[in-house]
C-alpha cells in the first residue's frame, strides 16, 4: 500500500516528483511555450490589422483613375505597407523628373529608370515584409529546439532514475517504471510546446508570402497607372 501511494498517478504528480534537472528543462519549455503563444497572438492581431488596412486602401485605390487621386488617397489614408509603396514610387518619379532632360525636352523615364523604379518598389516590399515578419522566425526556433530540450530532459531523467535504482538495489518493474515515466513527461511536454509553434510558423509564413505577392502586384499596378498617364 505504501508503494502504491508513492507511485505518481497524474501528470502533476510526475512533474512534482521529477528530478531537479528534469524540472529545470520543464521550466525552460514552459517559458518557451508562453513566449511562442504571445508571439502567435501578437502576429495574428498584426496580420489582421494589415489585411484590413490593405483591403480598405485597395478598394479606394482601384476607384482612383488618375495618379493625382491615388497620391491624395495615400496622404489621407492611415499609413500602411501599400501607402508607403505608393509614396516610394511617387517620390522616385518626382526625383527623376526633377532632373532636366537633354536639349530641354520633356522628361521621360528610360527603360533603365523604369527598371530602377521596379527595383525600388521591390526593396520597399522586402522592407515591409521583414517588418511584418518580426518574431515569426522565433516560432520556428521554438518548434525545432523544444523536442531537443525534451529529449535532453528525458535522457537526464532516465539517468537519474537508473542511478536511484542502483543506489536502492531494486531492479523490478515497479521500481523502474515511475522514474522512466517522470523522465518521459519532458518529451511529452516538449511536443506540446513544439507542435503549436510549428503550426503557427507555417501559417504565418504562408500569410507573409501572400502579403508579399500582394505588395508586388500593387507595385505593378502603380507602374501601370504611371505608364497609362504618360508619366514614364
């Protein structure tokens, strides 16, 4: 009866009865879990706001038939990735047209300048993507490191359990099983930390790729609007 009472019966009992090294690993995993969930919640809010701002701006932009209207829209709209891309394009166009053409003729952009404009917009797109991707790689780190930490805790726990058995001089299953179960709780906890982090990383990485594609398409629309009005 004393042996049965000493055997952990719940996950909480296993954690409380675990070796100090295993408890340290579990504490690190718990901290990583809290951090990863905080990142996922923060990025979900950020992506939701970015999508809403982009949707509202694009609806009005597509109704703007002239570049002046689009420029006015960018000034009065709430700052977002799309407004900054548009303002970057307008700034490049203004700076290029401020250089007088040879012979005093009208200023038109050459093919190389149009290519430079495309590169400027791509650079702005990458900047916006990097800002939106802040802390997303951390989820991949948690998803990769957590199982290794859990395995480390399990190995150290098993070693501690076998050393305890050697000191006690008992090698039956009833003496071995509790120590092994205490060690395996680290691996189970690590998987519970890693799986949501992996899911979160993959979801946000896919949304980042989609957002980057939308910005690149918007940059192409801005160049097409400039060309349609003879600005290029």
